[in-house]
């Protein structure tokens, strides 16, 4: 299906719904396609189907204010979202445009912050379920949710920055930005498969954005059905700093340029998870920033033994080869990057070819 086919499908939906909300969805979806790089072939028709699977979760809190977030229809009459959206509301509901649907029950994994809410007679088509395990670092992603409580879903295009093994799943860090209201929204691959649920971000302007793996849905489906709201409980990403996963502990030292602290945490991480490529990359980066180049290169090589497609480690090794004037090694790293991440390959080539005045 091409973009014309997708647009016809949208217009048909508008004719059937006969409301301005559907027209707004057409405009938003068109903006999504304008963001997409011409060099990458996104499946526009399937991404529009993913777009239609996004709903809002709403509810009045105890003080009368409105709690809101996003959700993704994952099966008939079931929506996957974040539990933290429903911590302070006794009667949450699902909304899409002018339509509202009462939530009758929920299956809640509070610690992993995933709630599967049950709704009667929900008329929306479920998203297609994918898997982050099929994607490499740098793979294109599309996040779709109700950022800033926008009544029509907001889209953001980005890449997979990193994946972190955690509790029998892979927590995803991506560059597709989202803001308040997008908690519980969907992270999709370039053909519209749901790979994660956007959930939290690090503090600050240069934040890192995280999604929970869709594989955790299977665990949630096995939990008992509950009918009482609110849904209290703390999630793993809300723990005290020293109790958070290492992939979260490294963020602030890295963003703040505190290389000594980053090195300390990364050393603990590699000791605790010696087969984690991301742990070794963080250690290598900390060592490089601390001017311990030889040890840093050893760490980067360890990364590639664990994950030969780790684009950032290839990039750092390529920079070192360029600095040393090792042309054959540089070309090898450039070729590897060209097949994995064209943008990063171009960046390495520009730096390597840059004259002293650059």
C-alpha cells in the first residue's frame, strides 16, 4: 500500500466518523510523513493503522483535577497503558475524540508500570505486536501518543539509542521525544509494529526517553483481574537513585560530564553484568573522557565482541583510527557503519575528512 492508498483509507474513516477529530488525525498523520526522511521507506499505511490504535486514558483525581495519559489498543476491548496514570482516579475511562468508554477492570503490574485495562465494546482495531529483539541500534522508530494532552495523537520520529536487558525484557532508550500526556503511548517500528510503551524520561532538557518492552504484555495478561481504582504502587524507575537499574544511574553523570562518577558506576555495572554490551560501552566512554585511551579502546572492543553491530562503539573506534591516521582501519569501521547507521557513517566521514580549521 502506498501513501495514496493510506490517504484514501483515512478519508474513508473521516466519511464514516463524520467529525472534525478524524480530519485532525489526517492532518497529524500527514505531518508525521513530512518528518520522515525521504531516504527511508516507512510503511505509511501500516503506520496509520498504528496511529488509529492510540487512545487517551482520563480520570478525575481526588482534588477534581484531570489525570490523563495515553494507551494502545492491543487486543479486542483491551488497552495497554502505564499504571501510574491511574494512581489518583477512582473512575478512569478511555477516550478517543468525542467517544468515551468506561474502564471496567484492569490487570496491573505496578512495579513494571504496565496496566492492561478492559473496556466493553471498544470499536478500535488493535495494533500489530512486534519485538525490539528484531531491531538493531540506530533502527528507525515512531512514537505516537497524546503529548501535552493533545486531543489528536502527536507523532515523533527517532532511532533506537540503546536497549537494556532487564527482568526478562529489553527496556528501550530512543531518540523520539515525548512529553507529559504520552505516558502509556506506543513506540512503533517503521512498519507499524508495536515494540514498546513510552513510559519515562530522564530529567533536564537533554533528556533520554525510555519505553517498556511489549514482551512484558504476556506477563501482565497472566495477572489477576482487579476492579478497584485507584491503582497505587511505585515503579522500578521511581526508586531511589542508588536502587535504580544501572542503565538509569549512568544518565546524570553522563549528561553532566561527571566522568569520574560515570566510570565508578560503569565499573559496578560491568562487574554485575559482564555480558552487557551497553555496560562496557559506558565504561569505555568514561575511560575515554578520563583520558585513559588504551583502556577505553579495550572496552570498546569488548563491546563489539558482545554486540558486533554496536554502532556507537564502532564510531568511537573509527574516531580513534582517524586520529591515529590508520586509514585501513578507519575504512573498515566506515563500511560497518554504512550498513548499520548511515547518519553516523556520514558523521564519521566528515570528522575524518575535516581539515585542521574544522
